[in-house]
C-alpha cells in the first residue's frame, strides 16, 4: 500500500473528523457511557477542524493511500495545564485508521511533527496520553518523550486520567 504525505488544507475537515471519531471510538469507546462519548465526539466535527486548518497557529500532516485518509498529525500552540517551558508546542493528535498500525505511518507523522515544531522555533513538544494507552506511551517514549505531569481529560462528564509527556527538541 503506497502512502503519500501532504499538509492539511481547507476542505480536509470532514475527512479529519471522520478519522478522529472512528479511531477514538474504536480505541476508547468502551470506557465511556454512550452519552459521554457522543457529547465529546460532536465537538470534533468538520467545522472544528476547518477552523484549525484555516489558522496559521495549527499545522496538519495527512497520510493518504489513494482516496483513503490513513492517518494524520495535528500540531499547535500548547494548551495543556501546568508549567511548560517557553516555546513549547503541543502534538494534539496523531491518529491512524484501523489497519495502518505497523506500516510506518505513525513514524512518518511523528518525524514530521518534531521537524515542524523545530521549524516553528519550539524548544519543546508535549502531548497528553491516556494512562492506560500503553502502546501509545511506548511509542512516544521511543522518541524521547518523558512524563512530566498529570492531566484530567474530559469526555462528556467522564474524567480520564491522562499523562503529560514532553520532548526536548
């Protein structure tokens, strides 16, 4: 399966929303009551993504195979609570469609996120990850991310126990 990579652009919002909702529900849906999951996912609609795609503050990298969006990464201003060094950016999302794990797509997207953060003058890159998402945590640790704090991530009325991880660039 051939994969091409490109920057996100206006008009990509529906595809990003579909992939986000599909991937989030498949990975974490079992943790939440239906109404909490629905409340959270409705905020991640195409319009929300389109607003970020139109902003210079955010950057997206898309991985495509033919007409299929295989994955994407979203980088932007740090919005996580607690202390963060000056010039810290946040990796908001790195999501893959089912079937694309183990194909090198996540590595390409992470490589882009790190390079783009440096290009934007960041000295640190941080993210939040669900405490029991061991696969993701191992992936981030391979790149040098270290746990630096805790974060309560709300999905509807459900509070998740997340960890903040940071990479010095």
